[in-house]
C-alpha cells in the first residue's frame, strides 16, 4: 500500500518529506542563481569601469602628446637656424 503524504485525521495538513526536500532544494537553487547573477553583474560593471578609465587615460595622454608637439614646434620655429643645440649627458652614478 503506497504511503500518503497527508493524513486525513491531522488538524493541520502534514507535508510529505519528499516535498520538504524538493522545496528546500528549489529555494537553494534560486538563492545560488541570484548570487551568480549578482557576481556576473559585478564583473560586467568592473569591466565597463575599467574600459571607461582606459579610454579617459588614453584621451588624456593623447592630449598631452599633442600639446608637447605644439610646444616643440613653437620652440623650433622661434629659435634661429644658426644656433645649434648641444646635449650634455649626465653621469649615471
């Protein structure tokens, strides 16, 4: 004779152990799914922030390079062609 989950004589309905186990497993699965989704969201946000920072840094470096080129071109055009630049090497020690 198969065992029934609920007994008709009980005042409150009894829940079968199999159902308790299924509900517990499903709840654990949903919590794990939520945790993994949160971790994925954090990874994506980190990647987006890193990409944005790299773009800003490269833009800033490009701006500095262009300003250096402008300064160098202004310095060479203002100096006379007769003067020579001499570079003195500093000792390493």
